[in-house]
C-alpha cells in the first residue's frame, strides 16, 4: 500500500509573529508535490500563518485543543475556533502535554475524539519514556496510548498517529531506523486489531524525535514510517524542506 508521506512541523512555543510568517512563507515557497506538508504554530500566530500559507498546499495545524465546544474554560481553545482559522489538523497526546502539562489519558482521549468529530485530521502522539523502554514496556505503553483513540474514529483518512519516543524528543538522540520500524509495525498491527487491515494500511504513522535532514532518509525509508513530526528541525525552512525532500 503506497501511502503519501506526511511531514509536519511542530513549532512548539517558538517563533515571533514576524518569524512565524517568514518561516511559513519560506516553507510554502519550497513545498514540492508528492509529500503532504503541514505546520503547527503557536495558537496566537495561527491566523497570521494561515494567511501566509494562503494558496499553498501546506496544511495549517494546531498543537493542542480543548474538547468542549465553548463555555467557561479560561485560556482554552475549541475545535470550532481552530476551524474558523482554517486549521486542518491538530495534535493530541504530545509527550510535552502528557508529561510537562500533566494531561491525563482521559483528557487526551477526549481531545482526540473532539478533533476527529469536528472534522479535523487528528495526529495522535504516542511514545514511551526511557525507563519504560529499559523495562521492556514500550509496546504496552504505546498500546495504552492507542487505546485512547478507540472510540469515535470512523475511517483512516483523517487519522494519523505519531510515534515519538520521549527520550528522542529534543535530545538529538533519534530512534534507530530499526527501533522506529519495530514500533511502527506494532502500531499498524494494533490498528489492524482495533479496526481492520484495510483501515490500518491507510493510516499514516509519523516518526518524531530528533528527526533531522541527516537521519530522515533512513527513518523515512522504513516500510511503516509514513512521515515525520518535526520539532527543532522544523524551525528553519531549509532543514524542514530537506526532511520533506527525504520523504519523496
Ligand atoms: P524534536 O521534536 O524534533 O525537536 O525532537 C519532535 C516533537 O516533539 O514533535
């Protein structure tokens, strides 16, 4: 099954309004056909970045969302608000939200359901901490995080999962090609059990965690690695576009 690879930049809490717009424009200018590209700026720059991307194929994304449609939820942003700005995809379960912002699995699951039900593409992130890997718990941790998307997903088109080993995020220590492929193959098998083979064949599974231009080709050539979720290397158009080129 040939899946079009999806390379998404997670800008985290970086950029200024001006640098976000400049980065978006440079990425839009360098975007090539044959790979899906997306960027997830900080909330406050989504509108400006969306305008900078107008007319380009680069998808606009959000790093987070709140599951309720509206109401007294100080500081939070709904799916409808994101859609109002032209957002096409939203992350859930990113390790920084799980481990720094202490989001529970229930909250992550509610966010994932809201993103999918609202018509956006869901990028659901899973991944183990180093002590869990060392204890041989990697696949069990990943399965528990996949269980968060068990309800409410009707088709594979708007579902993306991202395998992001926590120990690889922002550390410069990426998973090896074989480590990534092992977990990606497990995720696809697990999705086969949760839905069916055809569904699993269509779902894109991104790798994230210190993916850079010099390691992207090896990772992206693994049979079950269908793209990347890029943090640090997405903050420069050159390196982000080099990773996109490695996905072709
Ligand atoms: P990194 O971040 O590329 O800086 O390791 C990846 C991510 O958190 O999505």
